C-alpha cells in the first residue's frame, strides 16, 4: 500500500500512540496498481516452504477443506484488500488494532 505523495505533508513525523508505537488509525486505500506479494516460497527449491508438521497439516486443511471466505460473504482480510483497491479504516487502541471495511464510497458510510 502506498500513500498519495501529493496529500502527505512533508517534513512531519508519523503519528504515534501514547506509548510511542506508530499509530495506523485512519482511512487506507490500496492502489489499483497494487498486487499481492505472490508466493513467499517462490525463491525456495520447488517453492517448498519450510513448514513444521503442524504447518503442513494446516496448509493441507486450508487447501482441501475450506472455502474462500468471500465466496460465502465473509469479508476478506487486509492483504486481499490492499491488492483490491477497496478502502478500509483502521481503529487502533493500546492493545488491539481493528481493520474495518468502509461501506459506500471512500471515507463514506
């Protein structure tokens, strides 16, 4: 995801939470040119990820026994939305960060 350079004030620090951690609260929108990162194992022999036996079992389950969440009207996660160009809002608190899909138009309700 990338911010529109024309809308970012220059020379100002990133917003911070009271504890000094970055504050990601606000409206975000992936660009239509954004694409998924692809297979993270693409540079490994035979594209094989170094998974533990539990990870292998989880991968097999996900590939054979689950359904794409959006196929059953469950909202997808942030990686999918980054690549889709759809807007979302992030609410960040001291202990939790919550991504919300923005309905209607960007910044709308």
